């Protein structure tokens, strides 16, 4: 399948002083890599060289960053057709930067006032104007490359700029002429740490000040004010009608399919700036975990901060999830199934939780992990009650995208490891007992789970080379090291639905089904859905 253009939309810069720093970067931060990684139980940093998402997309997927002095002007004036596999940066902060204007003559007092103002004022930044300019850029990229759609990749507020374009700008005619709908020009939306539900601080007074005064334009993150720039026919500052149930984390399905959205959620507040003190835990230091996704969208949880040395964009975790979402042939999802119909079988006060981690053979990172230590375990009581898609009860518990397994150099296949992609889903279940509003530790064993195991899944071609399939095993059943088993022993039987989706079931071990939160009918439901047309799909996916 031909790659589509990628348009990158950066996040919030803040006041003019930081906007001026932002515009000095020709890539608006999409090029930033990293050399530090947290590893081990103590979280000590070690050296790990990540080149940055821009360079990796260029070296691994053949993308080009096209610029001759000015990307937008190059788009407007280049005589030759431009390649679809190209990356474009929406430089929406340039027009409000002060560095592109001639220096003003100021006396000493005016200089002091300007210096103070530059740290509290955003010089007139307007999110709806940035969204309208994004629309113009997307249409221009489509015209010059001949691509049918673009992929939008956004960090933080950039995701809100993208959503403003998709949900409001695309639905608002210009001088009576309709614009193109979002689903007709955007293929996929990937967001890093976007506050889809707004930003909320730990202190109520601080939230009021942000909403009322919006220093440096920060009121764009007020959940109530988001209604104005995400709703056609409304203006910034308009509030949702009382009792309307308007949810900022929901994209109307007639506007854009949440199945084409991926949200990367950071869970490390400790490595962010002092803002983490105002936001508190259960966040990436700026955005609360529960506000960092679109309902119904694909998502991954990574132990990364909002930005900085251990940030989400400049991370291997971010890139691996991005590349698989954009280019993966298949989507694979795992959910709990056959759970009890109610919580009546649970002892009063028992709160059951699960930690989850997804790893892929050959990658030095965890693709997605929800842990109590990171403030985001899966609440199994909520899973039983079939609550709506939330952090506490995600539906499903994990999703990933399957990439083609490239043959070894020279084409010689020596073992199953050369053709099979191996995934490992780690599950750890434990119980906490609540009593009179607090936890009762009388029978508690710290850091000891009631059940833990890892499901190993191999995906790839059949042993005879025809077709492909999946094979599984629980780690507790393997006789030795995981890598000593070349192909897992239990074939996963997949059944095809009318829409082409494949479904299967993996039984939980007996010890897990002995827990009241699971019961004897509990299992893992596996769903595999094709992400690209059959004629464009590679022969082997993994």
C-alpha cells in the first residue's frame, strides 16, 4: 500500500517567549530524539539512542521531508508533482512569533513591560485560525501529491487543533462553499498526550483562573470551553447546554470513525516540569490519564512524560505505536470474556485489579502497560459491570497492529523465529479490600498477586508456508525458557465473521478461573481485523 502524506501538528508552546523559541526549530520538535531511557525496578536512567520519529519514518518507510526555504511556499510553487510519502509540518505559531518582525524601538520602561508581557501573553494565538490553516495545508498537500488522504500526527494541543479542523472547520462553509469533510481528507489521526478531555489541575481555584482568564491562551484546555471550538455554529467561550451530555472526548461518528484514531497516553508525571505538582499523579505531568484519549479509539499506555528528556514524542514507545498504527496490515485486540454477570459473587469491599503489559519480540520497550504503580490498573469490578469505555475499564484491554515480518538478510530462513512475530501479554491480578472508606491490610501481602501469567502468541506463516495463523501458550505451561520454544504449541482457532473479522478464544488457566472475579467461564477474546484492502495486503503479517 502506498504511504500517505503525514502532517505533523505540534503542541502548546505557551507565551510569546516560548513561541519564539518554538519557531526556531525547522521541524517544530518532530525531529527530536532521545538518549535516556528508564529501565529496571529502580527507574535509573540508562543510555538508549532513539533517533527521533522524523528520521525513523524517513529511513524505515521511505518518507521525505520536502523543504526549500519554506515548506508551504514550496507546496505552492514547485513545478514537479510531489511524492505522497512526504512529511509536512503545520507551522501555525510562525505568524504570532515576534522574531520575524523588525525590532521595536523601546525605552527602558517599555522594554521591562514587554519582557514581562512576553511571559504571560500569547500574542494573539487563535486555535480556530490554526485549525482553518491546517485545513488549507491538508488540501494543498492532497492537490500537490495526488494522495487521496493524509495522516495527521499531533502532540498535545496539536490534537485539539486537528479535532477543531475535523469537527468544526470541515463542517463550516466558506462564503457559502462547503469544505471537504474530515473523513474525506484524513485517513488516520494519531495523538501523543493530547488532552482530549481538557486539562484539570488539582486545585479548583487554579481551574477557575484558567477558565476565566486563560493566561497565555491556556483557556483552550478548559473542558467547558472546548465545546465552542469543537462544535459547528458555536464560538469560542460558548458552553454546552445544561443536560446535553456533551462529552469532549467523543468524536461524532458521522464526522470521523474512532476506529481511525490512536491515542498514546503517558503515565509518568515524575519526569515532567513543576506543572506536575499542580496536576498531580494519574497523569503524564500535564494531562490526566483519564482525559488523554478519544472514547472508542485505539490507545496505548506508556511510562513516559508529556515532553522533555523522557517525553512521549521523542520515545521508542511512541514511534513503535505510531508506525504500527499507520502501516500495520491487521489490528489485533484482546478483551476479557465470560466474566460473571454481576459482582454479587465478590465479597463486600473487595476491589479486584489487573496489571497489563504488552511486549513484542525484538523491541527493547513495552508497547503498552497499565499498572497500579503507574496509577492506571484495569479495574475488574468495572469490567464486570460493563461500564462505558474508560481508563478503569478499557474495551478491549489491549490492541496492537501487526506488521509484516521481513525475511532475514539473504532470504535464508533458518528457524521459526525468522518468520514468526512473537507477542507477550503479561497479566497480574490482585485484590484490595476496602473497609470504612479505607483499605484493610489485615490479610494483605504487599506486591503479591493472586494470579499472574503471560500469554505468548506467535503469528506468522503455516509450517508448510501456505497461509498464516496464530499459536499460543501460557508461560506457566512451558517447560523451559520462552525462547527455547520455537513455535507455541496450541493453535488459536480463528473463525471468520461476515465482515471478514477473525475471532478466537484463549482459555484462562485453571488457577485464574478459580478466582471469583473471573469464574469458570472466563477467557480472553481475540479479535483480528484487516486494516488495508485485501489486494494491498502483504502475504505475511505479523
